[in-house]
C-alpha cells in the first residue's frame, strides 16, 4: 500500500480549459465551423442484459450493444438546423452528418483530444424563438450518432502510473 505522503497529485495547470475547443460539422461533403456552439456533450452508453446465474443471489450483467447520444447548446444565429428539419418535414429524407470536436489547452500536459461523431442525426431543432426578458438567444439541440472515432487522445499525465 502506498504511503499517503508519497502519492502524487495532478498539477492545476493540467486541467483542460473548457472554452479551448473547436467543433466542425460536415454535411453533404461541406465542412462548417460550428463557432456558435456554447456547450456540447456526447456519450456512448452500453446496453446490457441481466444474466441470472445459478448459485448467486445477485444477477450479473453483460453488454450486448450500445447507443450514442448527444446534446449541445448553441447561440441562435444559424438556420442550418431548422433547415435540416424543414427538409425532413417536406421530403421525408433524413440528413446525417459528422461532427469533429477537438479539446486543446496548450497549457495542459494532457495535450489535445479529437473525437469524430459519425452519422449524427438531429432529434429536434428550434424553428422560431424570442425572449423579451433575455440577453441573447440560445437553443438546445439533441442528437444521436451511429459511430465514433478518437484519432487523437489526451497524453497520459505524469504520475498516473
């Protein structure tokens, strides 16, 4: 067992600044900087089945699939997402796109990480909005994705091993 006084701790400079990121979406071969994005979270959640095991009172669990979901908050200054929904409404043809997100804080020894969300599909989009009491307009956009890649990963911080 390690002595509590010999355990290393993370350096404050190695946290990754939340604002130092970029996001791009690629729709029909056209790449767009998603600079109006304010906040994004994408998750891949495993689906599991319960496994009853003879001789145990507690059930086990085994993964048998997964599901990618995400949400983002963007400033309401683009019609791109509303147009996607209108096209779906008018034609019945759904649109899928890729999204690339890079976190890169040059101060942190963690370096940068890039994640590509493949075949994103909108769940919703705001088509009209105002707020007489507000300062600026924002919209929340939920989506799913079919696959993901992580071509660049954070560097393991010194002291983690």
